[in-house]
C-alpha cells in the first residue's frame, strides 16, 4: 500500500522497524577487509549501512515522515514488536499513519558461524539440501537463515477507505510478554501468555481463530513447545485449524521474520489459502496439529489468524489479524 504523502500530516506519521542484527553483512565485510587484508581503512559508509536504525531513517527521509522514528531489536520478534507498537499508536489516535515492519541482512560467513556455534542451524539434508529446514518433522534439526524485508502501511480503517487505498487486512490485536525463564530456551508458559494477550487485545475467543502462522523454526525445542502452547491456549480447537510454518520456505529472517509472516498471513486470508509447511515428511508424534504438509490448501477461508514470533532474550510477541472487511 503506498504512503499517501500528498494529503498526509507528516508530523503525525511515524516509522517503526524491527531488526535483530542490523546490517551484519556490511559489518562482516568491513572486518574482513580490516583484519583479513591487513588494511587500515574500510568503506566510509560501513557505519551507516550497518547501524540498526538505518532502514527506519531511510524510510522516513524518503517519504518525509516526521513523527516517531523507532527501531526495535528484540531478536526474532523484532518486527512483530515493531508492527504491534505502531498499531497501538495508530489505534490510540496518536498517529494518522505508520510504516512498520522489519529488515535483516544476516547472510554472512561470520553470522552463519555464530549461529552454527549455538547449534541452532539445521544439518544439511543428505537427499535434498533445499529441504534442510523441516519444521514439526521428526527429523528436524534446526533453522536455515534467510534475509529480506517486509513493510506495512498502517492507518485507521476509515481513513484508508476514504482515500481508496487497497486494503489487505487488519491488525486486530497485539500481545507481547517477557519470558524470564532462560535466554535461549523456549517456554510453554511464555508463548501461551503472548497468544492469550493477543486474543484479549483483539477481543477474539479461541474458537474464532481460523489459522496460525507459527514461529515454526524447525528446532527440536521450539516446535515441541509451540505445539504445547497452542494447545494450552486454543484447547481442542487447536487441532481443527491449519498451523503453518512458512520459515520452511523463506528461511528464518531473524528480526524481519515476523513482518514477512504477517504479510503472508494477510495475503493468505485474502487469497483463501492455508499456507504450507514444506519438507514435512514424517510428522513428529508430539507435534500433532494440522501443519498443512508440503502443499498449500486452496479454498480455505480464514477470517482471523494469529502470527507468532518467539525470541532469544525472552520477548514473545503475537499479532492477531483479520481479513479485509
């Protein structure tokens, strides 16, 4: 959706961006030149390209948006938090418009080795390397890194309709909680608390949720915990709805993952598709929900979805989304 710059009060328009590692590719390249090539100089724009708040700054400059310009870094939930915080500002009437989302560029050798050292990176599938990320599968072994960006334009529904904007859907609620149990280990209680907070914010009952875009990293621990958390919050209804792990297709964009998954969820509702979980060959018996294995389910009407992001550091965030009215 384009930013309506001609009629916009720019002082009441903000930018909210999430990123977990910033421009780590730029930083990694700079260090390679500095140390690997024994150079005493690196590219002059290294700081400007690597700093976490660069995307938000460039967006604000490009569209002359003079309201709050904020960057959130809560690891894998960064862009979900950015969208949720922006939505709250717009919903409360503090802003007329917000550009919100995430950006991440972590595909460098140094970044990959750092994540590999944490033992979170998937083993290479011996038959099909492209199928190495296999959320909810018995043979899952971890995540595969991805990179990219996704942004949304948020504004009051009535304002968007009045200017004839194409409407992709609605952010209906937002839940964010801190899981203080462990810096990396996921928690059923923490994830469930974020899910409940999002439902309460949106005024949704558990049985009104039609689909879930799961955090679904493909790590052994997360997929077990996330399955249990969904059951704890949605009860028997959890087994009746599709639960998708789109990271099986686009990889884990770290801080930008939540924004991309939010966009995919909105488009799935618009197109009446249940998003697939690829590479799900042998389901883990302990992960016993409907994960839409290997192919999209056409003709599935969802009016409300949850999109979840659960992060290292303990910030768990969930967006409740509704289809376009």
